[in-house]
């Protein structure tokens, strides 16, 4: 990653606008304050701590699973959770959960980063693979269905794999690295799709959704650029590669708005938080039950993962039957 394209490092004779002792090293994207590195670390960590405390995210003794992809957000989250847990005596048992989707050239490299982070931060790590729980990986799935709908399979399988990993570790609560930019993008995406019923849920900092395990976003009000700056100045080890999807459309819009007015990201989140849903919209939200096959929570008789898996196995069976017939003809 080329950091000079992401933020500007300040070089001036001015003093830090917080301590008035040191020269500023950066200009905060969120507030436009010119701060020295130490003051930036302080405000960054304090804001995350205040988010955790004001929303009562954790209780002493909770077993917390940090969703670790090896990317900048999850790496900074693991680092922050460790130092805040020690500094403020949260009394949490921290674990990292990584999902191996089986994507050669991407996930294998990212997992090597996660393994290094596990050693650096001394946080226990559990890696859950698609092969292990579904008998399929994404490379094989793409071979069968092509690239058109592969993101659907990956997203559904990933969410359930994370829940299964949490169950294996007896986790009470999963934390993810979703940041303010991600949440603002999701709000815009739901508006573009006309999915008003999901607006309320996407802005919540603590959710349960299709899982018995609580999930929260400690970085809900943290800008992506500031996460990158924190990782850069702290020299944290992370893997940087992105997949383009529909989210990219909303991301471009968010970045353009941010360039015009830095507060636009937080403004969008606050707008989503106060969005009032009609009774009709609330009724469209699915009622959660349990999948008849795997037992995981689902709004239908069978969860999306089981339905997708059944389709894959049926298609694979048809293909293998055709191959057998061809070999018999030969």
C-alpha cells in the first residue's frame, strides 16, 4: 500500500494541537486536527474505549472472538482489544478466529499474516476451513459454478463458519473490524437497493442476527483512514488485498463525499441511526427459527448455507454421473 496516497504526513513548524509540545506528524481525517503521533495514539485508543464503554459491549469474564482476516482492520482491532483489555482491566478472554475459504494466492497469504499476529500478540488462534465444515472450498466452488455468484456462496458460508468457530471455542461474543466507512457504505447500499427494512439493523453496534453469538463493531465510529494511519505509525503487520464488488460503488460515493466534507461519514451513520421504520417495514424483517438440517438459526426451514450446499452437492453428483457415462462410452 502507498501510504502517501491515503493520508498526508504533516511537516511544519506548528505544534500539536492537543499537547502543544511536539510537532504534528499527521492531520486527522476525522477532525482535521494536527497531532503528534503520541497524541494520535491516545485519541484513537480513547475513542474506541469510549465506544466500548458507552455501549456496554462487554462484561467481565466474556470470551471474545476477534474475527481475524489478516487485513488492516482486524489486525488493528486485535492490537487495540489486547491493549485496552490490559490498560482498562476489562477482564476479557481474547481469542482470534480466522476463516480459510480456500482461495489460493489470497487466503493462504493472509493466513500467514494472521499466524504471525498470533505470535506477536500472544492471542490463541482458531482457523476454520470451508473444507473442514462443508467439504468444499471456494476454488472448487468457482470451478463448478463460475465467478458470477461465487460471492454469495462465500458470504453465506463465511458467516456460518465464523459462528461454528465461535461454538468450538465456546465464545460469547464476536468482534469484527467493520469501521465507520463500512457502515456508511452499507447504509448507502441499502438505500440504493431499496432495502429500508435492513437500515435499522445495519447501524446497530451490537447485533445477534442469524446467530446465538453476539456480534459487535468497536470501530463503528472509527474512520478507515485513521485505522490505516494507526497501523502505519505503529508498524503493525497486515495483509492488504481487496475484492471489488457492488460495495465498490457505494465506496466511491463515500470517498467523494468525504473529500468534500470529512464529517459526511459520521453524518450518514447518525442519519441511519435515527431512521424511523414504519410498522409495515418492521413486519418484513424475518422471524428467526432453526435450520432443520444443521440446527443453526434461520428464518426458513433450512438455512442459506444448507440450501447452497445441497445445490453444490447435487450439481457435483450430476457432473460425476456424466463423467462416468462418458468413460463407459469410451
